[in-house]
C-alpha cells in the first residue's frame, strides 16, 4: 500500500514466481518422451512386418526364376523418402531396404 501522499506504483512486469516452474516442463517432456517411445515401438513393429513381406516376395521371385532383388522397385521405394525428408530420407530408405532385404539365402 502506498504511504499517505504517494501514488500507487503500477507495473506491467509480473511479480517473480517463487514456485518450481520446472516441474510442469519436466512432466511435459516425460509424457512426450513416452509418446516417442510408443511411436518408436510401432516403427520397429512395422519394419519387422515389412521385412516379413519382403522376404516372402524374395522367395516368390526366386521360385519363379527371378532375382532376389528388384533394383527398379528399390528406387521407387527410395524416392518418396527422399522427397519427404531430403538426404536423411534417402539414408532412412536405404537402411530400411537393407534391414528388410535380409541376407542372401545360401545353397
């Protein structure tokens, strides 16, 4: 309160907050990281499913007298990743193809 004869001083600056403001931020980060962990698990499951499908296609191609891989098809797989994410997208697509291609059957 102002002393008699003085005007009250107003300010546009808020009073300092004395509570721990990092708690909500930490909580938000923890929740968001948990969401990322779920997305990563979904991605791993999708990559595993893609690998199963890719190996089934490889078996069918080989059984039909074809090659295990189709480079034209692989280029068509890479292109949308590159268009969506640029150079890192190309790396993602190449890694995905390598993971899903599996190893060349022996014998």
